[in-house]
């Protein structure tokens, strides 16, 4: 098994970092400060550039003809290439539910999931949004709908409903959508990596942390990288489920990851300060990165 250590790339710019995505559409990396409603990109001199889109900015992906599709608090928003809003569709009215993570399928549809603000069990849904912004629920009784990404040939979709503690895999096709769900892996926290994310004045107790699969991405070999929130690490699993790599991250609340850079061989990792006191985890809310051997896949674009 390989071990890597991610390096801190930015100061603690965000409260709840999530949803990193690499695309030439916005000149490289974008990620979200989810509960601030902001999308971040790098501006001049590598300083953050913020695009405010509402109460929540949960996920952003490029569109085929330029612009973005953005999951906002209760729906999705389309922008043009300059970031100007074009159209917004609301999927529900309840103020108790918000959008969370998502991704674009090989057919150009947008899969996006929700969660309750109080994380109540079974209150969330995974939706499919078509290019004309018609939408339908495709998976119900979810609790915290998180990362979703497809295999290189598009026949498999990997998905995290965080409280289940497992990474699921579905068969997928444009005609049949998600079907035949089963467990892909049940991650186990690597104690050495977790200990490295603890503050210097804390004592880490092996076995004391649960694996909480959060955001994920798939590379060009079909391996799945998943962030384990609360454990300060990212795992890479081969297509047969074998644990291949553990990446240590210097913040416990490791939320999501994506592969980017010009050669798609930089793993970018977001972290969060959500619900943390001000005097702990000083690097939480930072962006981390590490170079890897196998490149990622180009980001799929929404067809609408």
C-alpha cells in the first residue's frame, strides 16, 4: 500500500469547503464555501476569487456550451460563461432540507443529492436533472447524499450516503439510470493517518474514529478516491476494492477530493471548519494537494 502526505495549499479561507472541480471553463480549480453560498477560484496572485450564488453553494459543474450548473440551497442554477444567472429551478420548498454533493453523468445529466440541516435519517433524496432542467428523484430515503462519480467507461457509478459507512456502486446506463446497488467498500480508518490530523495538544486513541465517506472521485484507471470526514485522510481503492493508497491530510474534517492540474495528476482536497471552536484545528478550512501517479478523468459537462 502507498502512503502520501498532502500539503497545505491555502490558508483557512473557508468555513465549510466542499465540491472541488477542475475545469478549463473557469481556468482550473473551483471549490465551494458551501454554507457561505460562495464558489471559489484562484484569481490574480493565487488569491481567492468568490462568486456568491445564494444561501448555499453545494456543487458546481461546467456546461457544454459555457457557463455553470450550480446546486443552490433548494434547486439548481444555470449561469452563462461570465457567471451571470440565466435560469433557476426549485426542487422543493422545505427550509429544513438543502442541497449537498453531485456530479454529471456520462450522458450529460446532473445527479445531485440533498440532506436535512439536522441530518435526520432518511430525509434526503438523490435527483437527476436533465438538460432541459426537468428533474426526477432517483434514490430516496437517503440521509446525507454525498459524492457521486462514474467509471471511465461509464458503466458504473460510485456513491456515498455518508452515515452508511460504505461506498456504494451502481450499474448505470443512459437508458436505465442507476440500478443494482451494492457495497463497493466499507472504509476503515488508518490510525497513523488520523493521528497526523490531530492537534499537537491532543492524544489520538486508535480505533476511536469512524470512517465517514464524503466526497469522491474516480481516476483514469477506474480507482475510487474517497475523503473520510473526521479522520483526516483520503483513500484510493482499486476497481476490485483493494485499498491502494492512503493520503494523510492535516485537518480532521476532510470533505472531498478531485484530480486536476494540466496533467490531471494533482489531487486537490477540501477541508471544513464546520462546528469547530476557533481555537482548534488551525488548518481546517484550507485546501490541500498532493501529486499522484495516475491521472484523473476530464470533468463531464452538463448538457443543458
